C-alpha cells in the first residue's frame, strides 16, 4: 500500500476515534497507533468477517487453527481477546509514562 494511502486511512480511523496516535518514544519520525475502546469493540465484527471468509477463501493452517479456537467458544474468545488488548494498551501506556 502506498504510504500516502495508508496515511489517509490512518487519519480517517483517528478522526473517527477508532485508533489513537501518539509519538514514538524512540523516534520523532515515527508514531504509535493504538485501538481506542471504540476500535476494540469492533473485534466481534472482524471475527465474523473472518468466519465468513473461511467459507469462500483458502486459509493457511495457522488461520484454520485460529478459527478452531474461536469456534470452540466464540463469546469467551472475544472476551479474552478484548481483555488482552486492553491490558496491552494499559501496559504500553504505563511504559510511555515512565519513559517521560
């Protein structure tokens, strides 16, 4: 993807508050993008699209194993995944604070 197209898409996601943008702690030329709560809430939609894709596209073995895990208990998977994203986000926020 061309960098200008990627930049435009990231700007749209940020404007819609799906992601947030912050300065990279090690490089002033880079940015960090994180999912907002609004972005995290999209995970069930993305999983449904993934499951739909399984019907129409050839998936790698890793993707098939991933979807097997999802199908065992989709609600538990989604809850676990969203909690993990929130924990990672909180952990990285704490690291940023301690580095300032």
